[in-house]
C-alpha cells in the first residue's frame, strides 16, 4: 500500500471515529494521517496541483485535530480538579506520572514514520575528490565501529561533524556514502519539517525523542540537512518555540546526563555563518566542502556519464574540466543530463535515417543489421523518413559526442556566485578545515 493511500485510509477512519464521538482515537488518527500526507508530499512524485490539494486537506484536518485536542484537554482538566478536591488514592497520582510513557512511544512512533532510515547504494569511490572530508568521516564513523578498542579512555570518536560549502558540492551525497559504508549503524535522515510541530512544546519533545531513539539504536548517525533552518543565531525577535528547539538541541548534543557514545550528529549547510555560536561549538569538526577542482571535475563528468555509450576520451574530459571552472558537482550533473538528451533531440528532429549494424536494443549481446539511426540527407544510404515510422526495437541509440557536451555547456551557467564563496572561505578560515 502506498503512503498516500495509507494517509487517506487513516483520515477516513478518523472521520468515522469523530462522528462516533471517539475523540481520543479520532485525534490520533487525524495526526497520524497528516504525517503520512506530509511524507507523501516530501518523498513521492506528485504534480504541483495534487500537492497543493493535499496541503489544503492537511490544514483542514489539523484544524479539526486542534479543536479535538482543546476539547480533550478541557475534559482532562475538569477531571483533575474533581480529583484534587476529593480524597484521591495515591495510586491514581502514580498512574498520572507514568502517562509520559505512552506519549514517548507516540513521539518515537511519529519519528519512525517521518524519518527516512535509508541505506543508499553510494560508495566512497562514487564521491569524486573530497579526500579530507572522507578521511574525517571514516575516522568518526567507520573506524570506531570496526575497531572499538582503539577508541577507549581519552581517545574518543567525534560526536558532531558539520559539512558546509556551496550548494551542489556533495554534502548530502557524502552523508549517503556514510550511510552505505556504516552498514552496522542506524542512519536517521532528518529535515526541519520532521521536528517542527504546530503544537506547543511538541517540537522539543520530538528533538529529545530523536536523540533517545538514536541512543537506543546505537551505533547511529543523525544526519540533519539544512541545519541552519533549525539552529540559526538566537535573537530577541525570534519566536519562543524556535528558541526552545535550539536549547533542546544544545542539551541533547552535549548536555549533562546524556551519554552520546555511539551517536554521531552529522549536519550540512550552505550558510554556516547564520548558525548559533553554541550550536557551532557542538560540531567539533567543521569541514569545508569547496567547489571541485579540475581533476575532481574531470572525474565528476565520468561518474555522471556512467556506462552511456559515448565518443569521449581522456583529452575531452580534461577540456571539459578546464571549461567548467566555478561549476559545482550538481551543475556538472545538469550539463551531462542535458548532453544525454542531445541524441534524443537528434532522433526527434531528423528527416533522414540510415540502416546500421549494432547491438539489439532489447538484447545488447545480440548484434543485428537492420537498425536505424538519424543521419544527414547527403549521407550514403540516407532514406527520408520520420522517427514515428521506425519500430521501437529498431532504433540505434546515437552516441554522445564531445559536440553534444559543448552545446549543453554553452547553455548552462554555474549556480554559485562569488560573494557567497567569499563568505564561505572566510568562515572556513575562522572556524573550519578544508575537506
């Protein structure tokens, strides 16, 4: 069953319980249903119109849940007043004090639903360059798991690592490589939407329960992408709820009474200078992930092209790397994706095709003679025809050429500006180390 269908089923049951005046159960189902709706928007492919419709429904369900919550709390307060004025049994008070346990289970259940516990298939070799960052992450994650006897006494692994740098340089990609390589660890991938709640006091509880869940499942890694959205500098103008979330983060990362052995907090940000100073101190290693240098850009072109048939040789990759000074890894990915579409465009715009010998599209091990490929009108054997006249299993895939790459490069621009780079370099000089 898909996430969206599960959300629909939950809110349908919630509506039924609401009509039957089972308000506690209705509230639980409404909240659970909204969580699944939000998960569907975040991690599944839906049109913008569908997402907007889901968001509108979520607002309606949350409004109803809030009314139910107020009603339920009102009834509980009345019962408490009656109990306080009567001769209540001390056992009743004990049962009230234990009420946190069901709430804790509910919070951890919500986190388990919202947090993606993933094991992506990305190895260290899939990350071009960034050797310093890789070594720091191996030192913090892989070595303590494989050789725990090395990290005893005063020699302790790093508890917090901050990856900062321009957008598209591979910070999240590095985190995915960590998740793959540290296969004995539980990997929590968290965003601000997973930890921010509209209910008063609930965001701090979610943060606290996240760390408790990580301690229970240690060794574990908590990856927080765009950490600046949660932990920016404290100011007089910020809301009380934002201040409480930051305080809870500080307490959980390095607070009295918290044993975080076996728990690594790995965070990424494009704007590290907005982080609160106390949060910044909790990240003992602050690693600058810069724009890729020329050899790294050359390797990124190769990684993105993969096993797609092409005419490119090493000298071509070197030339492309030189021409993409100032481009991020993500920018290069866009160039390659656009270049991979050039053969498709050739097929669409071609007016003439010719027969060639090559691997069968359905079975690459089988070589056949009756394949068609686009060509110029003056080419030997050219026949005037459109791509619609060619059977689906008879089209020979045009090979990606250097000219395809150069055409795509001419239409793509870097996304990182010099002013942001200067700020990042300044932060790295003051607080970080080069990755």
